[in-house]
């Protein structure tokens, strides 16, 4: 079995080399942004030799492999490879593409008939070691492996190792041949062969969000006396919204909230349940399974995810890197009031998205309160994120970014 291949970086990570998962673009970007001296050395040696024949190029590549462990391809563009011994203590970044898409792309790239490829793979033939067909699972099962969606999270993965931008490299090695069409039986065989890759991919596609919808305690929605509830999202004006609702909509709840007894109770006949009464800025709340929720719009304020993340770090007195690692691992911060994604509310059928703070006045009008100023602003110094951290925040909150874009489109329509 051929050894696994890894690109070196100048960080605590290496990158798994998988065909049809951006390997050419990553190679060129690493040579440009991380190891420019390596490419210059190979170019210099080529010039010193006054030009070389194909055989001489192959000889140089082999020599460089022995000296530098470089990839056999594009001799002036390839970054160094990491040896197995150099993997100790390293994170292994693994791009994981949809297995069916990757299989079709690899067949087109190698100009091979899918039936031939499937037969070869299933009997353990030579294509099992071809880096275009090798399963990502060979890498994701290694200690220290960190899978990324490809191509969705490619920018994030590259930022982790100091690649500033893929630029034109991202389009460098497209499929130049028509992709074959598979029969249903062949599709089933591809999925069976790459079953572990499918599982990893599905887990990544659902990370951070699908599990949230199964948790009973994550929803915090303020009721109104209009046909709407308001998602209480930390660092999106929730304190001000709660205070405004108590002042303008639920004054009786405000007085009762100030009583020492903090047990849940009805504030008045026919009015909804008060969930937490220890503070005086919490109006009545509802949950999706409550009768009061049925048929109501869900008002969702959506802030720029990067700005909100930074503000939440200040509010919770947590280092951004610590927060990111917890969020990326599906940790407890995903249900933390200040870090929980707004997307868990945006998925409701009657969700109405409002850009925060841009459309706050329109939102106030919709829920029947007077426009308000800023309450509960973060008082500490806001940390500055590195570019890599910013990309990682956007990856964690990718659905929030999409929701924010829709909210801004709604806002601009009202101008």
C-alpha cells in the first residue's frame, strides 16, 4: 500500500493530499504563500542547468524528493511533503468532498470508465492507491484528523495554514472531460465503497445546527400581543427588546417579576407563562410546542456574525480562540445564550428576518413597542481576530451569514 501523502505547512497542521479535493490549488497556494523559497530554488536550479530534457526534469524531481520530500508534479510549484514521523502532534486537515461528485470527477480526470473503476476498487486493485480515488476515510481515521467540507470550507481550511487566498488557483485543475452518467446500481456501489466518507460528510453538513433543533432548552422567544413572537438572541438587542416589551406590552408581568417568588406562573388569566422571573427584563416567553406559538410569526434579529461573536467573547470574558475551539467541537457554547446561532430560529416556516441593528425600528413597530436605544452593551475591550479566526467564525456561523444576507435584502427593500 502506498503511503499517505501530506503537504507540510509552517503551522501545527499538515494537509491531506486528496485528488479532486483542491490538491492542485492548495499545492500552488502553499508554494506561493508559505514556501516561496522552495519554488524559487527549483526554478534557479532549472535556469542554472540551461534548460532540461524531460528525463533530466524527472531526475531532478527524484533528487528533490530525496532532499526535500516534494510532490512529483509541477516541479517549480510544489510545496514540501511531510513524512509520517513528522505527523506526531500535528493536526491533519482533511478536505472531504461529496463522494459521488468526487468519483465522477476522478473518472473524468483519469478518462476511465466507471464500471472498470468500480470493479478495480471493489477487488482491491491498483486504483485503491490512486490519490484521485483513495477514500478520505484513510485520513480522517488518523489521530489528530480534522475534517473540512470541500469546497464549502476550503477557504477556512486554507486560512488555518497561512494561505491568504486561493485566487485563480482555485480554478486551476477543473474537469476537462464530460462526467459520466452512472446507473442506480453504480451509484449504490460508489456509496457503499465510500460509506465512511459519506458518514463524515453528513456529520459535517449537519454540524452545529441539526442537533440544536432536538434540544428543548435552546429556544428563548418573547411573546407579544400581536401575531408574533421575538427570538431572544444574545448580543442582538435581546435585553432592550425584553425591556421594551415589559414597558409597552406586558407591564403586569414587569410588576410580578419584581416579586421575590421566582417560580413559573401565569401573570394573568389567559396570559402565557413567565419562564424566568428573577430579573425584571424578561417578558412572557413561549416555546414552539406551546399553544400560544401556533400560527405566529417568529421575529428574528440577525446581526453580523463576526461582530456578534466578538461582542459575545467580551460579554462572557472568553478568549476568541477558546470559544472557537469549543464551537467547532460542538461544545457547550453552541447553546450559550450569547453564542447560539440565530439560524435555529430562522428555520421556522413563519420566520421573519430583521437586520440588526439596521432594521431595529421596523422590528419594534412590528412587535408593538417604541424604538429603543442600546442596552447591555459590552463594556470590555473587544479583541481583534486574526484573518484565520474570522474565516473560522464565518464557517461556524455559515447559516447565520446566509440569514443575515436575506435580512439585509429585506431591509434594503424598505429604504
